[in-house]
C-alpha cells in the first residue's frame, strides 16, 4: 500500500528497445529492431524486464514499415504485444523514431495531417490489444531536437539537409506533427498520456574562443528546449501546443551531452575530467523550472565496464534533484539489450544485456554487475525486484523516493560522466 503520492508508472525503473527506422546516409532504410533481433527474441526480452522488476518499456512502431500507400499493416508488432502482455509490462509506444515513409516529406504542408492519420490508426490498433491495467503511453516523435540536427543540419538521416536554417525548419515541422499526432491519439483514448523527450545538454565555448560563450549558453538554455516549448504552447501557440500535449517531460542523459561548441558539424564531447561539466541535477532543474511537469529520465546508459558506475552516478544525481523538489517518476535504463553504433555497426555494450552472435542468432548475456547495481537501488527505494501478476497493485510510492533522497543528502557534482 502507498502512503503518499502515487507514481505515474507501476515501477520506478523503466527500460526500452532501440527501434530507429531512419533512412541512413548511403546505407538506406535501416530497422534497428531487426538488427538486434528483438522481434524474434521478444518473449525473452520482456521476460528479462519482468524478472528484473521493470514494468515499463519504450517500444517502437516502425512507421516506414507499417504504412504503404496510405494503408496500414501493424501485424509486424504483434509478437511484441504478445510478449509484453505475457510479461505484464506496460509500453510507451514510440511512433516515429527518426523514420518516416519513403514517399513522405516532413517539410510538406500535409505532413502533420498524414502523421496524425497514422497516429490515430496506431492507437486504434494497440489500445485494445495491450492488456496491462494502466494508462496508454505514447511518444509521438522521439527527440525532435536531435532528429532536426541529424536530418536537418548534419545530413545523417533523411531528409539529408545540411544547414542551420533547414534544422530550424525541420524542428518546427516535426513539432507541428507531434502536436497533431497527440491530438489524434486522444481522439482514440482521451486519457492517453504523452511522454515527450529530448536530450539534456551542456554546451560550453572552447577555452580559446570566449566569443562563442553566448552561442553555447543559448544552445544549452534555450535552443535545447525549443521543441518542448512548442509542444507546451510556450512558443508558436498557433500550432496548438499546451501543457497537456507536452504532458510528461522525458530527459535523455548521456555523457556525450556535455559538449564543446563547434561552429560547423556536431559539437565535441568533453572528457570526463573536464571542469566545465555541469551536474546532471542542475540540468534536470532547468527542465523542471521551465515546465513544472512530471519528469522521467527517458534514456540513460554507460558503456561497457562503466555501465555500473554510470547507474550509480545517475541515481545519485537524480535523487539530488528529487531533494530539490523535482517531480521525478522514473529512470529508463536504455536499452535493455545492446545496440549497434549507428556509424560503425560495432556493438556499443550499453544495454542490460550484451548480444553475442552464435551462428547468426544474437544470444542475450546479462551484465551481472549492472544488474546487481540495479538491485541495490531497488532495495534502497523500496521497489519491487520482479513483477507479480498485477504490477499496479503496489504502485510506486513517490514518498519512498523522496525519503531515499533525503536520507543520504546527495549533492550534484561534476564527476558523473
């Protein structure tokens, strides 16, 4: 039984599966769910989460693969729905993870309407099929700001544009589509919750370029939040944004989000010992003070042997943020199983499980130290370590999280990356 505020999700720890479907430079259309064999291993993957006490997973619907000439075939996700239902895991449906159909143009005037039709159809398909006794959660468009960089300024993914002006145009178009998509979803389920996410970043000027300090500050404190501002109705209100469209704020957190400004191309990641690194709890506070909406860390992970210490640091920073009053509802250990580096194809070793190729089959191998650290934090937060028949019977008591934060008096520091 809970004694205080009940969390939005059945468990404090969440996870998810890499599901990008971008058109990638010279490689063409990619399907990361296929590259990790998640569909074939869906029962095993979701059983892993249930065994670990993780009751929520970010899961993708691959828009470019389910829509053909205005018709939809969602049967590709049936194995995922069956597996999550069996494991009693609640999905956060990711409807556009950097990918859209070949014949769509995100800068075309009819793109928001087309995306809304797809979102409505997706909601009509999954809502009656998911059996979890929980709200229906959706992310209409994943990481709008990063998507705009990758497709609008760096030319990594379609539409392969390479200018700051194109990035701004693409971000505005994606924001308008996300608002239209959220409204279409709520025509199917008026109580559906939206989880909108973008990376938290800290951009600093090169030490020998103080003239770039204002550009770096602007990107950290303003540009990073523009898409969320539009969704919230703080900017471009004519597009229909509002606090209930923004809804749950997801902040994605990786070490490479601490960057040194570059005038051309992606910024350069700061080394771990750089004195310009900002505490994660300070970055979380920026988002909280801006929106005052329920928050989650919607993606985070370390690499290889650093996965365990990364989780430790992120948890300490997150609880320091909770002690400041941030309404934090969960932390998503992303991904649950390993994923390839988009550029090189090498395994990143950033999941709860690594993937080992055995005659073409990708065997799941847990990082036991990472799992042990997860277990330690579950005990400290008084959280379940495995799912029972009804995960919502004992939902997250956020006062347990607050008590854990106050009991240790963690303080944010720069040594977390």
